[in-house]
């Protein structure tokens, strides 16, 4: 039986920002739904666990705001003190060269960690803690990276993802050759360094290092072993050694390309499947704002189809 146009609850799988944005659209349209997340917390790659007494952004480090509708959401976060303009200028480091800097779009950061934004979006929307292993019948939104969705059902023309290892380094005190954060070019180990104390606004001596995809691939099965080469590389850049470290593996950190539409849709015999996430980003680099746009558009498509 085709249940996809019925009144059964929509299943949204994944409570990252794409799944949360989709849930908000369905709630506002009075469409019944169930939001399911396998992780211990919401937010997905907008992850801000507590380490050594304070929250640290170990996934996405900041966000940009180009999408007009997203501007309204960010304005609400800014008014509530949840998000703030951080900087439009990052350092640029490359081996053998003096540090320079590069100015780009305004980067936004959060005093309470990026996960707090997903929590705010969700408000009182409940999340069922469960790992989905079989696609349920009815309308289903898979709000996650294509390789994860592909484990449940074939994704049309799936986009691949690069891995990243995040190493958080705590120092007794920190003096950096850049302000706020730095892109690291042509380096075998490091790709990005962020001063988490500057980003969060509390001045803590905590540095967050993102590795290159090639180093992450090398250590994907044993990420703890990547800490030593990262410490060596960071010590070379900043001249001091950390007092503690924490490593996190992101197997599917960043899409290597993007779909040509903001969400996907496939009709099966027993379900209508919608695909959403940062990889559904025709208008720019796959980021937090593209994930929000994708989840919102997938939600609107579900609403339109149900009201037809
Ligand atoms: C190291 C790193 C640095 C980044 N830096 C930036 C940055 O500076 N700026 C920026 O804009 N973006 C950045 N990003 C990308 C940004 O984090 C993502 O674009 C955005 O968070 C994607 O959100 P999403 O909802 O599409 O996916 P996700 O956040 O990955 O959410 C998917 C959710 O689905 C859940 N899930 C998956 N499978 C199942 C299942 N079978 N059952 C139940 N739940 C499931 C997962 O647990 C997860 O919570 C970075 C990402 C990483 C990892």
C-alpha cells in the first residue's frame, strides 16, 4: 500500500541542523512527525562536548550567513545572545613562510557552543533516541551525509565525504602567531587551527586543530595515534606543548562535492524518501547554512505533497 500521502507521522532521521530545520517546518505546518537521532545529543557535526570544564566546538568551528531566510534565524540567535559575529579575518600559515591573513565573509561563533543553536531551533520538539537500521514505511526524511543514508537505502548519485580528525589541545597559557583562527596551507598534518577561547569569548587557552583529510584517512581506525603527530605539528607552529588533549574522529566530515538541488526525493512502493543535509548545496560550499536550507526545503516539499 502506498502510505506516503497519508496522515501517518513523517519520520525524520537525524537531529543535526538539517533534521532540526525540517522538523521546525513540519511543526509549523501541523504535520505529525517523529524525529529520530542515534547520537547521545542533538547537533550532529555541530558538536560542543564539555572538555576540562568548558564546552569546545569539536566539529564545525563557525558559520557564515549568506542565505536571506537563514539571516532571520541567525538574527533571533543573536538577539538571544546565542550567536555573535566573530571575525571576517583569519590567519594563513604555510611551512617556511611568515604568517599572513585573509579576509572573507563574517564568521559567526557561539558563547555556548554550536550545538546550542540546534537545541534552540528544536525548542520543545522531542527527539527519539534510536538508530534507524531499516527505512520505515511512509514519508521519511534522511537528514545525514550520503554515505550514512546509503547504508539505509540507495542515494541517487551519492556525494563522497572527506574525513577529519579534530584534536583539542589545552595549554597553561597560549600565545598564537595569528588572531582567532588560521588556515594552514600545504601542511601534511594540519588544515585549520582555531583559538577556542577567542571563538567562545571566554579567553580559555584551548586550541582546536583540524587535520588534513589524508592524515585522517591514515589514522581513521586508530585516531588516538594521530595525537602525537598533531602535537608535534602544533608545537612547531606555536612553540609550546599542551597539558591535555582530546581527539575526535569525523569519518564523514565534509562533502567533496554537492548535489545540484537543495534536497532529493525518491518514491518507493511503500515510502517517499527525502534526502537532506549539507551535501544538498547547489548555491555554494556545503556548510551549516546549506544544511539548514536543505532541511527546510525538504520539510516544505513534504508539506506541499501532503496538501496536494
Ligand atoms: C571538523 C569539521 C569542521 C567543520 N567546519 C565547518 C565550518 O567551519 N563552518 C560550517 O558552516 N560548517 C562546517 N562543517 C560542516 C557542518 O558541520 C555541517 O555542514 C553541518 O553540521 C551538517 O549538518 P547536517 O544536519 O546536514 O548533518 P549532521 O550534522 O551530520 O547530522 C546528521 C545526524 O544524523 C544522525 N544519524 C545518522 N545516521 C543515523 C541513523 N541511521 N539513525 C539515527 N540517526 C542517524 C547523526 O548521528 C547526526 O546527528 C564542519 C564539519 C566538521 C566535521
